[in-house]
C-alpha cells in the first residue's frame, strides 16, 4: 500500500488527486491531506441548497463537488482529511468501520474515547468530529473522511447554514449535527502536524505492505489536468446539481418580491415573479432576460448591470434582486 503525505491545500487539486489515485494508481493507497477554506458537496447534492451563498462569497470559500455521495462538509486548515483506495474481490469492499478503525486506534492511544456511530460518523461524547464517504466502481473503493482537529467552528456553521424552504428537489440533503474538535479532548496538547504523523506511522506499522510514496512530476501533471478540466469547472461543481425548483420572497422599499425558478443542470429554464411592486415595463421581459443563464451569483450579478432595474421594480436595487435570487 502506498502511503502519501499530500501537501497541496488547493481544494480543486486535492479532489482531483483523490480521483487520480482511485482511477490511475493500481496499488492500494492511503493519503493524508488538507484543504484551505472550502465546502465539499456530495456527488448527488444540489450545491446551492447546501451553502450559505452570501457567506461563501464574503469569505472567498471554494465550493467543490466530490466523487462520493453523502452530505456537504466544511474544510479549513484545521481539518485533516484521509483517503483510502482499495481493490477487493467483489463490490463488498464498502465498509465504513474497516476504514475508520485505524483512526479510532490512534485516538484511543491518545486517551480519547472516540466511537463509530450511525452510518458513517466518528464521535467524541456524542459530538461528530469525522464524516466519511465512499465511492465504488466495480471492485474498487475510494473511502475518504474528515478529521476536525482545530477547525474554526463559526465558519463550519456559517458556510453551511441555508434556508431549506428555498429549494424543492430530490437531492440528498445534509443533516446538521453537533460537532467538536479533537484538540479539545486531548489530555496533553499536540500539534496537527504531530497528529498527522501519528496516523501515518500507525498505518505503516499495521500494514505489512505499506511504504511511503511521493508523487512524480508525471503524476502531478496528470492531476493538474483533472483539476483544470473537471474540479475547477462550474459545470461540475454547480451544473451537475439535480433539477430543482427555487422559491424565495423578500420585502423591500419598493414592496414585496417573490422569485420562482425552475433550474436544470444549473441553468435557469423557467422564471415567474410575483409581488406587490410597481414598474413601467412588463415583468415578463425581466423573466425572459434571465432564462438560459446559470443560477450562479456572478453570472446573474453581471446580467443585472445591463438591466434598467427601476423600470421593472420601482425603488428596488440590484442587491434586492440578488438577495431574492439566492
């Protein structure tokens, strides 16, 4: 088994690396890695329904879709991620307990009573510190998990806090849970670097075929290509979202405004506007102006710059429209 310390903190590059070791390296792998501020959404989720758009824009948080299912998670540099790839004889390689066992053993050596609970979570005193997800193709599994070590909890909650009434779809929804940092439960403090090394050393000691591996220049070039062509693209991270209906209303100086959208593959296919506002132009012109656009903050914002907003919505601003559209 190849054991990899992966030092990139670029979320797009790191999710591409996960795919690369799963699809292009034949040997089983174990990898430890971290992302700078990012929300990682599950393969089958509606991205916009999982994130607080205003908070994400303000903080410059990257949003990336992963290969595996499950719910959305927030990553920062206080969060350590681990990945296993494993080839088995059958598709029965899915086993969340198997791939989290080593993590629990390391924590127990540190005097922490950590447990596996539910379908795919690790907890301390009933609070979640690790979420896990898996992707299977034929007889090979990609298992990856988060380890909250010293994350900024206000960012975890702020980035993922959304209004569930806005969206009607069949996508997998994240279920909020109480979370905790591992560092809060240590008998004696250690650094994240030391914690990382303890996990890697434990994996090497408990797997006879384990050996350290560094990516070659060819590996890195192939990963960069996957990053640029897939994981850094709006089409994968947002456009891959299932079909959904979006509805939201606000009260403004110019009256009430309600926006109803039908969206498929991230593209607005239908718009209906309601409210008690006044305007000198037919609101259907506005509706038609955003049909065919991405349901994306910057795309809509740029389109509104070319719109005589007051003619459609008297005493309303661009900010009012963005607030009701996201």
